[in-house]
């Protein structure tokens, strides 16, 4: 996907609400995924989301309570636009989950490799 192409809005797949714009699975680019995960906070969020659950945007529950709400939202947007996560808007709430199946299909072994590396060398979240 080049920068001029708009992000696509996929069909609803989990629960109520609107799924925010994200790239199609076939359009997820490795460079964008790795760039997004190059930030220690986003790598931490990736690890949190890896359990397969949907998470609200509660910074305390995500382990980033020291960050301002707008900063957490920025990190979530970067991850969504890279194709790492899916975000569903339900009223004023946002629920995020890792797009594990899409990432595994596009880049086999990447998620597991990143998680193993993270566990062996967990970064300090700024």
C-alpha cells in the first residue's frame, strides 16, 4: 500500500460498534510493522495485546498509566495504521486487539519471534 492510498474500512468482525480504518491484511507492510514496534511503548502494548483479549484504552490496565491519554491514543493509532491492531469504537469507548491471525498469515513466525525476544529483553517503558 502506498502512502496515497486510503486505509480501508473492513467488515465488522467482533461485537458491536464501528471498526476503525486499518489496512487490509494483504496490504500490511513489514517495514511499517517493524517501524511501529521500534518504539518501547508500542512494543510493550504489543506484548499486552498478544494475549488475544480486547482491551479498552485504559492506560492503567495497559501498564502505561504514567502517559497522557493523548500519547496513548497516538501510540494506538500508529499500531492500527501499521496493521498491528484493530480498534473498534463503541460509543465513546475504544477496544483494541492484536490482529494476530492477519500478522501470522502475512509474516509467519514474526509475532512469536518478537514475543520471545521481548520476554528475554523487556524494554523499559518511557
